[in-house]
């Protein structure tokens, strides 16, 4: 386990570094064989039981999706001696693979999140890191960013785990120089690989991290479920996702969206895992009218239920924080340092509840 002081992002970390120390961002395309079809069926090239998926599974052609990838300064695809940890950062309900970049804004002509990453690396907080910005809609209409509870694009958010496991992670780890290698399936290999991957998300992406990685509920339109939405947003829960703790040891949820599962549900799912979660980092603004309730519900009872299956657990409120990148940049800054930083090691897990008083 690792410990460190959780702080607001230092103002200098929002600034750009010298050009030769700047990482680069590239948009890349990859094939996806696991996604929601027009018919609301799950197209898959794997043997996934209907009871797990909560819907009929069918064969179908792969679709082509895009993601953005941050590569640290000095990344050389031909250098076989260097490997990198990988962080996956998920976007919100109206965003896409550019939200963490363009919607977050720029300082000194560079994306703020890239400035934070550059500064973390050059200041020695972390080793050079690869960051993947996916589009979280695993659906044939993944480019549709509208909010429509009956849309297949919305349903795709709740099935991103299959794409992540079977399409995106294999693509990243076969095309970039990562420590992790998903093709290594030995017990020792899984234990090693999961400590080389981290995943976090904002808002809807925070919900995905909790529900799909820890093991919460998938959701669908109430027109399909025939039930009522407890959030009055046209969505209700269907089946539990199996979770992906075998792939990720570090998980971060920033201002997680209303359809996030409650802490007891998530804790129970964690107790069924072979591996324990090394780090769970949750954060929200204390004035966030969108996510305050879902944040509180998802943390309540989780540690009591999960017990030793959760290592360090941070619950961080931002004073006067709302549903925006002031909160999410602070979340990313601290989560990355706790996941991959050069922090002090400690034997017993921490449960840390605190309020940050400034940005």
C-alpha cells in the first residue's frame, strides 16, 4: 500500500513544460467486436452467457472506433528496453474521447490534462506513463453524444466492459510498449499486470468505473425494463456486471453519475473477487448538485461490506466544488500519484476521508 498527502493540484502543474519535455497525443482507430447493435442485442465474438449480459448475444461484424493516446516525452516505439504503466481515463455522458482534452481547456496553448501529466513526470512524482482516452459508448452509434435514455448510444455506456476487456486493452497492449500484457493469463502474470493498469472516470465515466470495474448494475431504458426510474431519467437497473478487478488494481471515480450502484452492492461484488483492490479513490465537489447524492450512496457501507478486499480507500470532497474540471483535475492528479507514484509504502490499508479547502 502507498501513502501520501492528498493536495490540490499545484498551480505550476497546470502550466506547460519545455517543449522537449512535452508528451504527445495521437488519435488512433481500433476494431471492436463487442458492442450494442441497433437491435439492442450484444454483438460479441466471445462466449458470454445471456444471463450475464442481460440480453441476447449475437454474432456480427466488428466496428471501428477511435480513442486518444497520450505518449510521454521520449517515447520511442523502437526502443525495446523501456515499458510503461497505462491509465485509462473515461469521459462523461455528453463527452467523447476528447472531453478530458478539449473540454478541460488549455493553458499556454496545451491541454491542461497533458500539462498535469508532463509535470508529474518531469518532477519525478511518477515514471513516464501512457494515458488512454476512450469513447465509453460500446455501441454501433458510438459517435452520438446526445442524452437519450432510450438510445443505443446510452445503453452502450453500460456494456463498455466487454469492449475494454476484449478489444481496447488488447489493442493498446499489442501496439504500445506497456508493462502489462493481457495475453499472459498465468496467476502470477495476472497479479503483475493488474498493478500496471489504472482506470478512472468523471461523472458517467465514474459510474462506469464503479459499476463495470467493481461490479455494479447495468442499466437500460425503462421502456424496455417496464419499471420506473428511481432517478426520473428514464433508466433503471438490469443485471450485475461481473467486474474487472482481475485487470485493474487501482480505480478512481470522480463525481460519479446518479446510476452508480450503492456501496453495499459494490462491496459485496468485491468480496467475490479473487484479487483485492489496492486503491479506490472517490471524489466529488461538496456543492455538486448532479453527483452529490450518488457519490454519498456509492461510498456508504462499501468498506464495511468489502472488508479486506479493498486496500487504501480515499473519499475526498472539494470545498465549494461543483460538477466540473476543477474537481476532476484534482482527482486525476491525486489518483495518478497514488496509483503509480513514488510514495511511502505502508502495511495496513488506509481509509482516508478529507475535504480539500482550495484548488
